[in-house]
């Protein structure tokens, strides 16, 4: 099966679904056109996630024994949403709403994509409700960002976000399938300015908790405490300050949209 053609079909169907979903549910969040990639379900990088992230990290075959690829996709937020979250140390209402509305839409979108692929004769599974993170285990059991990296959608910045063709301002999700397509590969060319030249590092400077250290470590516990505090007061366990106002927020640094 031609992977380029099926990506085009999937993208067109996703755009159509999102437009109808926004209208029917009166959604305020707006997104740019999604990016799609296919991660090799039995590839070396996917199999390494049990060591790279956590022994509890799932593999695609845990959900679909005959899985061939994991369809990973990125929904970029509109630039208006990102710019609205640049000021202050608390997440903007628009940012919190976008995070919530996107997460609520993902299961519906995956059901739609599942129906589309099943009509073509393929099986699909959404790896949901698997105990992603709890207070004693801050490592994802199904890392959407690492799956996206395996699918060739981008490379990691200092802030641990994936720098895609459309930047880092958005959300990732995935679907496991037995589509007979050639998988994409992780990118070799580094997109993060700091990792490339030692310059920038602005994402770490923007972090309100100083949990990020360029060239050093990420204190996920300090970050998580910050998110928990926002959730208790604002109802959103989000921040987003380290992904906005950067050269990579909406594009690959050094390029134009």
C-alpha cells in the first residue's frame, strides 16, 4: 500500500472530521492541518522504550499482536492560542481550553479513523486507559511524543517537546494498526537550536519552576508539582510556558511557514 496516498486520505478525513466536530460541539479551539507519520511497530526504537522510558512502557503488540505500524499524528494549535499563553506564569484560559478540548476530541477522532480503516479491511486499536502517569510513577506507559519521534515527525528540544514541521505548539495522539505500509524513520537532522549550535535555550529560561536546564536534566517532579497546583486552582494540569514564544513554537527554527 502506498504510504503517501494513505496519509493523504487520512489527513483529508481528519480535517473533515475536525471541522464537523468543531461545528457540532461549538468548540472554540482551532487547529492547523495535522501531521501524520507511521512508526515501525516492531522497530528497534519502539522496542527500546522499555529501557529508555520505563519497564512498564507498553509495546504495540501488547494491544494488537499483528501490528505493523503505529499511526502517530500531531494537531498544531492555531498561533492565536500559543500567543495568548506567552504572558504571565499561569496558563491562559485559551491554552487550558485548547488542551482540554483537544484531549476530549482525540477518542472521537480515533473512533472515526478506526471506522475508516476497518472499511478498508484493517484492524486498529487505540492504546487508551492504560495508567499513563500517577504520583509515584511519572514516566508515561505510552509516550505519544516518543511514538511520534519514531514516526519521523520531529526531534526533541531541550524542553522534551518534539519539534515538528509545524513546531511544538499542539498535541500528539496515536493509533495502532496492521496497515501494510512502509514505516517512516526517526529524523537524523537535529532541529533544536541549542542541541545544534549551543544557542537559544529560551525554553529553559521561560520555565516558571526552573525545572529545565539546557544541556542538563529535566526535573519532572518539580514540573508535576507545578501542574498539580494549577489543576487544584484552575482545573487544568497544564502550563505550556516552555513551548510558546520560541523560535520552534510554530515551525522548524530558521524556516518560514
